[in-house]
């Protein structure tokens, strides 16, 4: 019997403030092997390479998919690094972790809240229609049309809305 394992991935709720209003970056998924998920709305993210630091993966994915440079990752300053018998590990706390338990692929996605600088790309070989959406508008989009979003992003976005739209905005 061949064992199959979940693939680790990282995604980012990339936020910015303009005139005291909060915006989150979304994009349309457009991957070569994207299948039925192509065209769905998503937040930036992707798979973590073998032995790649999760924060390096996050920065790489944001750069590849958006053209922007991550300036802060909430929680990165709380990383605990340990070396045991010459092996290096890090412990971290993401904003949200989501695991897919059925469907075409098995993913475990660690979602972080971040900020970035730079100009958005028009499109990449993985995404198109990148845009900043007001948090209230995005909350309505997710709540009314969750099936239009990449399934791995919905729970994290809803958690974000429940925390930040009710208390901080």
C-alpha cells in the first residue's frame, strides 16, 4: 500500500489601509493545472518547498503572485528556533490553519496576516485580476458567495472578519 501525505502550504491575508479604511488583496486563481479551481477568488499563497522556512515560502509566494515585497508578518517575531542533534526546527503560530479532508488534493494551509509594499502585477502565470477589496465588501462577497472562493481560504477569511470587522474597524 502506498501512503499519501498532505502537502504543506502557506497563504496570506495581505492588508493595507487607505484613508482609515482597510483593504485585503484578492486575485483570481489561474494555474496551468488548476482545473475547476481556475477563476476562483483567492488570497496569495502556495506550497512550501522541502526544508524551506515557512516565512521564506510566504515571502516567495507573495512576490511571485503579486510582485510585492512582504514588510511584516504577524507572529514572525515570536518564532522559537531550536537545534537538536544538528537539526534545526522552528515553532510558530499562524493566524489560522486549514486542512482539506476530502476532494482532489490534500492540503494543510497555514495562513498569516501580512503587509507588503510595491506595485501589483497585472497578472502572473498563476493569477490574474489582482485587486484590493474593502474589507466590508470582501466580507459580503465571502458570506454570500463562498463557493466562488478557493475552499482553503474561506475559513481564514471568515475568522479574520469576525475578529477585525467587529472590534477594530
